[in-house]
């Protein structure tokens, strides 16, 4: 009888093990590669503020950090680079070098103290600040970091924590709407050994200001450093909702003794980064177990018209170097530019109506079990993410009666949500059309226009992008 009982137990146990083995098992891996430029080899133009800000040294390294998540045979890679932005064509090149992945997402922290990777911050208005060799180095770094993470895949459990930190971000544009959720994920192996941490926060890394000439990852360097030292594991930092403008500038950052720290100093930036790390610690301390499998990836390419005259001039001068297309009024497709068009974009005949150009970008949604991740290719305003577009709008706006765009988070149905901004592209600001305010009289009784429109593709960007995201998420 004892033998029969033992045999029965073994059979049942084997069935249970087999059943458990059939369920998706989460595996994760982390990788990191240094992509700091050599400021002594050639001029390095720092991005994010004015032109001709040449780097004179390096304060802390710029990194590419990556996480790979596997659900059975399906693998997803998410990488983040300490630069101001990367264009979609660069991401497409990176993906070609990484076969075998269900999806590869490449974002940037939107760092304002690293090299120009877009073209807008060169020595003058007529020259790009981009070094093609450095872009190639970033491509190589992203591929290598993801490959490192892929090789290090291990079985893992996950926990997620969310805290609000309104004291750590300032909205510098009316109407004042903050996205102040900090999301932290912790991955553990057996015996609760920490494998890595992912932190997502919504703020511009621009605390060092426009006078700094030292290459730095801005506050991200201090945040990641704090978390790595405390938890003893890799950390990936992801930038989320930063339009609007979500910034540290204007915040009163105090030291441990309660003294206000001077703006534009490494002391202040390091302190802010540590405070953000402490907020992440709080999120992790109250984190709850979360299922991150199975995976479901939705992505959609979108064509967006370019109405910003400054951007169009940049294309014409060759300062902005990425493919453009003829806009035909359809975000799902576009036509090549006429064969007579020069590489500088001079494709308009004297007597013809101006051709409206567009670019190709991408929106995506990653459903990772109980976590919904929106991937948006630029600096989106909190109003559009959270469903808080002003209604009624100030009548002085240029399009005060424009329909309210479908919110990004309104399309996400999982128990937990996360925003990755500058995902796979940097297309500039994405602001509600009804809040567009370039022409006088200006909203809220202001004498001058607020900042934002000058770094946006145009007023139709948000309606087209948000609708494309809504249509994509409707499909199973």
C-alpha cells in the first residue's frame, strides 16, 4: 500500500510539475554599455538648450541600459540611452541587428547634458551637431547591451510599486497638470536574490542647465547610482511623460540640512537624483507581486505631417537628417517625395501649392501580464496621457473647440500602467490641439506665447497620434 501511495504521489507530483511547466515562465536579463563620447577627439556639441555649447570635459558616464524579458520563446527588449533623443530610422537599424525578438523598444532619457543626436544643437543654425560616428557607437552600444541582457536571462519573479512624488516635478506651462506617478519594478531570482530594477519617472533631465559644459547624464546618474549602491543590482531608468513641461527647473531642492541648493550645480543635481532614488526606494518597499506574463505586443507605424517651419528649414538645410514623405492626409500611408526633390527637400515648384511633408514614426503597447506599457515617440503632455485636457479651453487658444483627443491611459486596461516617452523616436512636443496657442491674444491673459509649439511638428500631431494609439489598442 505504501508503495502504491508513493507511486500515486509521484505521478500527481509529476503532473503538477508538468502543468506548471506549461505555464509561461518569466525570465529576465540586464545589460549596460558605456557610450560616453571622447570630448578630446573632436568637438562634442551638447544638446537640449542653445547652439554651440561645446563639451569641455566629462563629469559622469553616459550609458545604454537594457532589460530583456522572456515569456517562453517570446522575447522583448527595452533599452534606454542617456541622450536627448534617437530618431526612428536609427531604431530600425538597431532592430535589424537583433533577430529573434518579438519586439525591441529603444528610448532615450532625454538628457540635456549629452551630445546632440538629433541635429538641432550644432555650432550654428546651418550646421548639425550630430557626429555620425557617435550615432554608430550608440547603435553598437544598444545592440551590445541587449545581447548582454539576452545572454543573462534567468527565471524571475516580479514586484511592482507606485508612489506619487509631486514635490519632485514642476509643470512650467498652463494649464498646470502633473504626471507625478513613479513606477518601480523589482526582479528577483530564487531566495529573493535581486536581479535588477526598472524605474520610470516623468521629468526632463535638464537640472544642470544651459551653462554646463561637462558631459553628464544629469540627475539620472545620481538616481541610478543611489539605487545600484543600495540594492546591489542593475538599474534601468526610463523617461515617461515629459511634455508640458515636466521639469526640475524652478524647484527648491534642499540638502540634508534643509538648505536650498544653487541651480545649475552638480551638488543640486546629485541631491535631486538621490531624492528621486529615495522615492523609488519607497515604491519598492511597498511593492506587490505582479504577473508579467503572458506578453502581447501591438505596434503601429504612423505618418505625421510636418507643419513646423523651423523643422522644415532644418530638412532643407540638411540639419535634420531623416527621411520625409509626401503627406496625403492619411496617417496610415504616405507617398515618396517627387524624384526631382533634392536631398535638401527643395521639392516645391514656384506656382504649385506648397507640398505638405510628413515623417514616419511608431506607437506601441506592451501588455505584460498585469502591466500595460504605452510607448509614445516624443514628449507627450500629461493631459493627453491622463485624460485631463482642459475643458472648456481658454477661448484665446488657436483651436479652442478642437475635439479632445482620446487619452493614452484611457486605452490601457491592465491593473498597472506605465508610460515610456521618447520611445523609438523623438518627434518633439505632443500637445492637445485645443491648447495650441501661437497667435495673439494668448491664453490666460499672457502677453507672450508659452513654450511648446516651437518644438512640435504641428497642431495635428496629438489628434493623429492619440487616435492611432486608440485604434491600435482596440484590436486584439
